[in-house]
C-alpha cells in the first residue's frame, strides 16, 4: 500500500504542488511575521520625538543655570531617539496626527526649580512628556523607556552642580571655623585679663572687709566719747547756772568777791583751753561725716541693683520649674504610648504557629506523597498490562484469570483512592482552619500595631516639641542670668546641665519616634496576602484533588465490575480510563509538592516577626530609662526655686539694713554739724571770757563797775550751755545708729569677699573652656579645609551606582526572542494545513490491514513534517538572518516538533474529520494564550498559569528558547514530544485497525457519515 500511495501521489501534480506549498507554510507564517519585528529596539534612533524647550536661565551662586539649553544640546548629540526641536503648537499638532510618538516639554521653571535646593521648600524639576498610545502603544512605551534614561542623566548633571556648591560651602565654613578659633583665643586672652582684675578685686575687697572692721571699732569709740562729752556738757550747763546765781550773789556781795577772783581766773583759763581743743578737732569730724554720707548713698544704690537682679533670677527659676514639669509630663506620656505596643511583643507566636502548621502539613504531605507515588506506580503497571492485552483481541478471550486478577487490583486501587481522598479532605479542612486562624492573627496584629504606633508617634512628637520649647526658654534665662553676674557659677553650671539634658532627651525622642508605620503595615499586609494566597491555593488544590480521586475511585469500581464480560472495544475504553488514572495520580503528586512549597514560603515571610517583637521590647526599655530621670529633674527644679526664695529673702534683709545705715549716717551728719557750730560759738566766747577774767584779776577796783556786765555775760553763758545740752540726745542716738550700720557694713564686706573668691574660680574654669573651644574650632577648621572634591568625587556623588549585567544566555534581538513562539505556531499551522489538504482516509489498491493503511499515509506524512522543520530553519537563516546558538539541536528539535504535532493532528483529523481539524484550530488559539510565548506567565492572567503546564506549545517554546540562546538542557521537552508522538501514533494505528476491520465487514464508519454531512 505504501508503493501504491507514492505512485498515486507522483501522478497527481496538483497535489505535489500543494505539498510543496504546505512545506513552506511554517516559514510563510513565522518567517514573514518575525521579519516585520526582527530588531525594533536596534532602530530606536528612527523613532521621531518632538522636544519643546521653554526653560528660562536663572542666576544661582554667582553663575547662570540654563539646564534646559544644556539638555537640548545634549539631546542633539543623543541617538537614542530621533529628536526634533520645535515650539509647543507644532509639537502638539504632530502628536495628534501621529508625526511624533512623544513630545518632551522642558517647562520655563526647570532651571529655577534646580536653584531651590538650599531653600526651605525646594522644588523638584518636572520634565513633562506627552504620548499618544492610540497611534502606537508599543512606540509610546519605548519612548518612555528612553525618557527615563534622559531623566537620570539630567538628575546626575544637576547633582554634580549641587555637590560642587556644597563643597564650596564646606570650604567657607572651614574659613569661618578658623576665624572663630582665632576669636576664641582672643576671648581666652580677655578672660585671662578679667581673671587678673578679679584677683585685684578680691584683694581690695579683703582690704575693705578689714577697713570696715576698723570702722566698726572706731564707731564704738566715738559712741563712748560722745557719751562722755554730753555728760560734760550737762555738767557745764549746771555750772553756768550756778555761775549766774553766783554772779547775782556777787553783785549783792561785791566785797566778798575779791578773794575768789584769782580762783575764777584760773578756772576760766582751763575752760578756754578745753574749748580751743574741741574747736581744733571740729573740721576733721565734719569731713568724716560727709564721707560717711557719700558711702551710705553708694551702698543704697548698690542694694537696689542687687534686689533687681535677684528678682530676675527668681523669675527665671520659676520659668525653668514650669518647663521641667511640662517635660516630665511629656516623658510620662511617652512611656504610656510605648506601653501600648507591648501586645506586639508576641508576634513571634504567630511565626511559631505558621512553622508548626508547615511542619504538620509537611509530615502529612510526606505520607500523602508516598501514597500518591505508590498509587501512580500501580496504575502505570496496570495500564501497561492492559495496553498489551488491547493489541490482540484474541488474547482477551483467553485471559479470564488475568482479568479476574485485574478486577481485584482495580477494586484495591479504588479503596486506596477513596482512603487517599478522605485524607486529602481532612487535610483540606485543617488547612482551611489554619488559614483562617493565621490570617486573622496577622491582620489583627498589623491593625493593632498600626493604631498603637500612630498614637505613640503623636505623643512622641508632642513631648519633643515641649522639651525643645522648654530648652529654648531656659537657654534665654541662662544667658540673662550669666549677663547679670548675680548668680553663683555653681547654680549656672547646674542650669546648663539641665538644658543639655533637655536637648539630649529631645534628640533621643527624635530617634525613637522614627517608627515607619507605612513600612511595618506594608510588610504585615504582604505577609497576610502571601499567606492568604498560598493557603487559598492549597485549599483549592486539596479540594480539587479530593474530588478527582473520588470520581476516579467510582470509575475504577464501575470498570472492575464489568471486567469479566468485557469486549475488545470496551477493553480499549478501559485501557484509556487507566491512562487517565495515571495522569490524575501524577497531578496529585505534583499538587502535594506545591502545598509544601507554599507553606515553606509562608514560613519564610514570618521569620521577621521575632525581630520586630525584640525591637518593640527595646523601645519600651528606652522609654523606661527616659522616665527614670524625671524625679531628679523635678527635684533639681524645686531646689532652685527654694534657693531663689532664700536668695530673695537674704537680699531683702541686706537692703533694709543698708537703707537703715544710710538714714542713720545722714542723721549723724546733721548732729555733727550742729555740734561743731556750738563748739565754734564756745571758742568765740572763750576769748571774751578770758579777757573778762583777766580784767577781773587785774582790776578788782573795776569789779563793781563791771558787775552788771558780768551778770549779762553769765546769762549768755547759761543760754549757750542750755542749747548745747539740748542736742545731747540726738548726738547719742546718731552714734548708736552709726555703730549698728558699721557692723552690718562689716558683714556685707565679708560676704562680698567670699563671692569674689568664687568669681576667681569661675574665671579660671571659663578660661579653660575658652582654650578647649579654640582647640576644637581649630580642629574643625582643619578638617573642613581638608575636604576637597575633584571631578571624580563629584561624579561619584551624582552617580554612585554602576550596573554590571551578566547574561547567562544571549539573545541577539527581538526576532530571535519571538522565534520560539512563532516557530511553534508555524509548525502547528503547517501540520494542520497538511491534514486538511491531503486525503488521509483514502487508500489505493487492496486494503490489507489497518497497520498497512496507516503506513501508506505515514510514509508521506512524516517526511513532509520533517521537511517542514528543515525548511523553516533554513529559510529563517537565509532570509531573516536567524542564527541560533545551537543550530543542530534547533534543527533536530524542529523536526521532532513537526512530527509530534503531525501525530496529534493526524489522529483527530482521522477520527473526526474536519471537526477534528476545527478542534485543533481552537486548541491552537488556547495554546497561543497559555504558553507564555510573549510575556512571562507570572504577569499573565490566572487562567494562563492554570493551563500553562498542559500545553505542547509550553514545552516547544521553552526548548526553542534554550537552543536559540544557548541555555540548559531540553531533555524534558524532547521526552514529552516523543511521548506525544508515540501515544498519538499508537492511537492512530488502533483507529486504522478498527476502521479496516469494519471496512472488511462492510460496516459503516464515522468518517463516512461525516463525509455525507460534508465534514470529512
């Protein structure tokens, strides 16, 4: 029959021409299509793009920024796209009518935005572009990719400009630090001079304290002397009175006066000598009283200044106390907010739960997998034996014992299938429950963590603002107190430590508050989604597997019951059912492996939970440390407030005493002036008294005539002494006040001396600090001066990352990339065309057997298929430039692919006629969508992943990709195609055998009926 077939073919010239055309169909279909898209990415320089430059240059840091012009010039030399430069109106018109595939617009504020880097609110540069995907979607995507490279290049250039400016600023800062270091040295010298002055002040204050002690002793002596003086004045007044009475008696008894004239003359001389001595010391007493009044006024003025400084100090301390209380309250709020995060410390329990679930399913998976493998092996053995039996119908009639044995094996397999289905159903229920529990746990933890972190972040921000404000207020108070020199250095140092502590606490809060809720929530959501997807897929796969096993068990049980009475045709159907059972068993084994892989991925996603729990514990510990310092801070603030009250009270007492001293000194001055006036009057009258006594002594005879004058003089004397006695009380009171004021002045001078010693110590510390500041500033200036940036450094800042691509395989262009897909389609269409055009069921000569009938057609069919594969590769190489990395493997696999596709097509066309060809056309469309020939299966719709592994195109595309690019082994694809060829060839031979038997028995064939309906 083979010989007759070829004779008939060679005589039919039209059919020969058709066969030649059919051999070229794979290239016509694949080659022309690939030629149209052979290397589009290598011709992007021909893709027209419009560029509109509206940028306006700006001045920045002493130079002109014109980034738009620079970019335009760079694009003129850039061949990544076909750039055309024009105005916006022309560009928009060309975009709409399809002249340009993209319009790139450089806005007028492009350079101005670049100059806002160091502003408070910098603006990003916007490079605008417009596309028209309706004209050509692929072209718009290609142009967008090229635009991204242009954007990166512009960003790199702008970054280089920014880095140059930043390094210039650093150099300027270094010069400023150097000047600051020189100023610190001058400050240190000034402090040294001030320290010397402070020592001199201390020495003078020591002298003042000693002098006030002497002054206090002198005041006591003066008080005692004034007491003696007033007593003497009182006695003088009494004597003057007696003198007046005596004068009166003298007038009455002149004869008895002569005897006492000598005594009177001597007494007058003694009296006038004492008055002269008092009069000589009166100017010194007046001058001392005036100096004392001047000092008292200075003391009162200084006490007023001291009182004002004390008031400002107390006000500053009160402000600090309030700020410290606010800080403590903020710290407590921080601790409360952090405490809300404690429930998240148990996240590691969720990870442990997922791990236990994975371990449980893995254990179940091991047993399930072993059961599935055993079932698959048993069914394979059964299927092989049934195929052997189906080849010879005569053996079936004599195989009753063997059929009984097979029936028992099928019933046993049915029981195994039922048990396995029950196990899978139980595993499905466990997985569903674990899925709901795990996803609920992760979701609730993520939501709770999100709320708690947001609350804690708000409290952290409020506390940070409060401490920053308090630190600023205390800084101002510190400066005012330091300027007034009214507070001790120890108090100032304590205040500085508190301010520094506030700043450090605010900085710590800034570090703690950086909890990124978006990152945490996104991570938790990703884990939840991954768990949901994985467990949902697992649940669906287990449910499907259980249903399939139950259905299969029912089929096996049904077939087992009918084995003893089975016919040849029914036995063939049973054989096909056994083949289906084998396929189901293999799918069950693959499903169990997918279950284990899914849970392993879920366990990997939850490995980060323990680290997150430890981070939350560390956060709470940090808040406890921060809160522990609150009591010390509040205690220090209360101590400062109490000390301020004591300082105010002490200064008030000093001021009151000083004012009392001033008043007493003024009263003392008035009394001294009255006293010196009286002494002068006495001195003047003493001369007259002396003259009168002399005259009395010289001329007793004139005594009678001068008795009247003596009486007048004694009356005047009595009046003067009476006036002198009247001032005695005031003089004694002023002296007492002077003594008290002198004591207080002595105490104040001692305290001033002690404060001066503390000032000396503070000046020494200040001088040391100035030296440290000068050294630090000098070191900073040296480091800043050493920071220089060359072209390579600036370029490193602008473009710090280089990409280094390593290609495991090599694909020359888009044509080579699409060739596996289109070659598979071309070979499928070529085989489909052959089955449609060639008479597959007609035979020439006598029908000998089904095998001979098949062989006559196969002798033409398979050579044509091999020629299709050879011509496809050869024409692609010659016309399109197709050059695979493994040419020999590509040719051989193309021939194998054509043979496999021909076997499949041959069977369906022989069995169903044109209906079979139509089904193969529909199946080709399914393969086009599910083989992932263009886009990866991972980014394709879900149904693509579901059918991807069951399509012949999937394996031919993978194998062609490997041979074209020099990839890995194609063994799996070769085995599958050989299996397809053998299986469908065997089915075709069986179909020919059946048709030949029915033809010899003159029984109707399905193909004949289809021919009558026009479908053969």
